[in-house]
């Protein structure tokens, strides 16, 4: 096994005297975090597979529920969707990380191009590194996932009265998330390394001034696609709500609309998020540190947008389940009298789902911390300049903290708004026509019901995330000496 | 009572300044007991070959680095022993900087960069300062470029924005580190003439580190450094004289 892995590694990243130690690049900033992201997604997928299998075995061994396959199937579908979301977020984070690493390597790539390397071979090198990162992450995630599943099985044996006798952790399907993560990481590295192709040999010479804005002209085609998805999705969401007033099938139409519109939002993030970021930036006031921080988030609108969109997805999904649950309750109550114990299983389901989608938010958070740190590392010279002309250490700290706050506030606000909208549509399209005793009147339209406890938890969690995200970058940033502005690189 | 820097007619000075990097045999003595003053209202060039200590001297005089031994003053304030925050505020209010490249914050437009020292101080320029900035913008020909970001400006224009920022606070001293190093010869000459006129017409004290004899010929005074010591101190010289001196020093070494 080890020999095989080594051979695979060797064919991807050849070890020559010119390239130095084969895996030295793994120590580069950002690679460790990418491995962590891949490992988290893989471990999450593995655990979900095990839980699904466990529940299946549990049901089979239960003489009373026995042949009820529905619950097993529902669990399998949910696991599949949740793993998909986690993998998607991980891929977005990884692609973004690689794009950022490439930006920092521009000079070196230009030098290689100058000596005679082709752009294609330079990109292949990066993609190969992505593959290795994916392999290591997937293997680590597989091991961690199995470990946690094993612990969970022991706990389950203690708590449950009837445990499946012949349950084994060696489920063939656990390879699916591991292989999936390895492949998506590889793909993400490939997408993130697109910019390698635009590096010219000339950039190895002259100290040209850094471009302030990324050019986005070539992305128009992609934006039209996002816009179409968004418009069709919103139309379906509206249709779902209207149909929901007559029959509960509306929720199926709304679900398709939700998937389409959300995909449109995520792929078109660099259209939407800069607007939100600008708005949040204005709230910071006009002091020099606030303005520098706000401008910095908009320096690479694509990068900041993708940095935020992972957190947006996590927050939106958690909020969606919370609001959907609360709005469902409200609809049922307005449709008639409902006994309180009716809500207990709904509460439990929504809580479990919220915890599960929060895993995606954690993956996004890792990406956020990582990107903020790389952002500081790549700006050493600019920070040195600011220190020379009069930014104190405290002001540097405040500026970097504000940069983190900027992204998380924009992402949390967007996520809360989206989640509330989606949650309301879900509840309305499902239960708009519901009638309950004693009146048997259809519930009709309601306003979204926003439960405050999950919202407070979300805001507190993102506030904590902001502080954690700012620790490493501020420590690095305050270490920059003013003399570095003068050092030629 | 001690004689102050301004009593001596100086904008900044250092006394018995030494700076070493590393320790023992591997140690390098970048500055070796240098005592020198930058005269108020003058344009001083600091010259010397690579490794002569001219950059280290400038870093310490500008409050960017700390000496191993000796004392340094900017105006009447002794800067050796100041805390990091005190030093930063002093640089912000009383020192102007022009570097060879990467002078401007890429996310701010030209006027944003010029006003940065005031904004870092948490204030707006006073009416007098505002008038001075308007005059600078006019003189430096930046009026139509104020809302451009650095990447939209030519190298010469970027350097002029840096000059405007350095002069805007009317600092005790402007430090310029190879300000023409990245410019074509025409833009370079413009920048040097602007610096010379700031000191001649407006009494601005300027210290410029350079290894370019033509650049140094614009200065009122040329200091030569070699092996961490001041080796010569000349009033204004032609580029030929400066080059001849440098060549002789190289050959003698």
C-alpha cells in the first residue's frame, strides 16, 4: 500500500535535484489547511455512511419495525445530500486557497517561464500538488471518520437496548466519500490554478505595481448562467409557494427552485457579495484603519466573495432549517389546534439537521482563517510601508481584525436573509393548504417565523469564528517591521 | 543645558552611532561610530557603494530601525529609546518617506494616499495644511490624477504622489531612498528637480540615499560613506566630480 502510494506520488511530482525535496511544497502556507479541509469533508462523509448503515442494521434487527425500509432510504438520501454539500463547500474553499497560493507564487512561476517551462507544465505541477493534498486529506479523513464511528458504536451499544449484532464498520460505501474528496480536491486545485496560464515570463523582471482589481471580463458567460439559474430558481420558488396554497406538492417545486437559485447565487457570488461587502464596509466609518480594511476586502472581489460564500452556505442552511421548523409550527397552529407533543419529533429532526449542516460551516471557517492568513503574508511589503508612514502596531491589529469582521458580518447577514427566505418558502409551500381540527380552515399566508435562539447561536458562533480567524493573521501582521517596505525582494 | 539639534541648525543628527548585525566573528559592523547632522532647509545626498552602511544610517535616522550604540535626534526629540508607538507617531507627524518602489497603498487612490498620514492621525488637514496640499498637487501636476489608483499611474506619477504625501505634513525631515531608482531618466530628473525646489523654495530638509552620481549632483551637500564611516562631506558638486570621487574610493579599496 505504501509502496503504491509512493509510486503514485513519484509519477505526479517527480523528485529531481532541480525540484529539491519532493514534498517540500507541502510546508507552504495554505497546504496544511487544504489537507484539513479535505480531511474534514472525508471524515464527515465516512461518519454519515456508517450512521446510515448502522440505522439500517438497527431497523433490520428490530422485530417490530423490521421491514420498514423507508426510514433507511430517507437516511441514505439525507446522508448523500449532506456529504455533497460538505464536499461542495470543501471544493470551493480548496479552489480559492489554491488560487491564492498561485497569486503568491506569481514571481516564481514567471521565473520558471523565463527559463523555459511551459504554462501548461506549471499548471500541471499545481494540479498534481492538489491531487497529493486530496489523497492525504482523504486518507486522514477516512481514518478519523472510522475512529469516530467506532467510538459512536461503543456509545450506541451503551445507550440503545437493542443493538445490531452483526454490524461491521467495514462498509464498502465508506470509500465513496474518500474517493470523492480526493477527486474534488484534485479538480478544485485544477480550477484554482487557472491563473497560472496568465503569468508571463516578463513578470519575473521589473517591480511592476500590483493590480488592484482582478479582471472579470472573461467571466461574463458564467455570470449569464448564474443569472438564468437564479431567475428560474426564484420563479420556481414563487410557483411552489402558490401551489402550496392548494396542495402540499408545492414543496417539491420549491425544492427544485431552491437548489437552482442557490447554485446560481453561489456560482455568481462575485456578482452579489461585493455589493454586500461594500455596504458592510460603509458601516465601519471613515477612520483610516476602517477604510484600509474595507478597501482590502474589495481588492480581489472574487477571492473575498468565495471566502464569504462558504460561510453564507453554512449559515443559510442552518437558518433555513430553524425558520422552516418555526414557520411550520406557526402554519399548523393557524390551521387549527395542535397538541404540543406533535412537535417533538420535528424539533429533534431540525436540531440534528442544523448540527449536520454546521459541519459545512466549520469547513468554510477553516478556509476563511487560512485565506486571511495568506492575505497578510502576501502583503508584508504593504504592511511595512504602512508601518513606516505611521500605522502603529495597534492600528495594524485593528485593521486585520476589521478585515475578518468585514467578511464574516457580510456572510452572516447574507446567510441569515437567505436562510429565512428559503425556510419560509419551504414551510409555506409544504403546509400552505394544511387544515387542522377543529376549524379545518386552510392556513393561507403567514410571515416567516424566525426563532431567536438559533439566530443568537449563529451570530455568536460567527463572532467566535471572526476572533479565531483574526488571531494568526494579526500575530503575523504585527510582526512586520517598517524596514520591510524598503527591502527589495 | 545640552545644545539642541535646532541650536545647531540641524533637522536631524546622530552621535557616535554604531550598528552591528550578528555577533562574534560572523558579526557585521554596518555603522562604526558615525556622528553627523542633516542641515535644516538643505537637500543632502548620502552616497556610498553597496554595503557602505548608507541605508542603515538612513533607517536609524528616520526612526525605522534602532542602533546598537549611540544616539539619534529628529528635530529636538531624541528618538533612541522611544517606544514603538511613540516612534510610529513621530514618523507619522514629523518624517516624510519616499522609497524606490512600492510607495503607495494599492487600494487607495492618489489623494487617499496623500492624506493617509493625516487620517492615520485621526484628523483632517487644517485650512493651512489643505492649502499646502492643494499647492503641492498643483506643482506636481497631479490635479487630474487624484482619483486614480496606483496601478493606473505611470512610475513617475506614482513617485510624484509619494513626494506629495511626504511633503504634505511639512515634516522636520524627508527621507528619500533611491527615489529615482525605478524611473526613466526624464522622470528621474523631474523628481530630483521637484525635491531640490522643495528644499530651495520651501525650506524643506531632505536626506536622500543614492548611489547615482547624477541624482546626488542635485543636492546641496553630498556625504560619502564607506565601511560604516563618513569618508567625505562636500558641498554641491557636479556629477563628474562625484563620479570621480566614487571611482577613486573604489580603486583605493
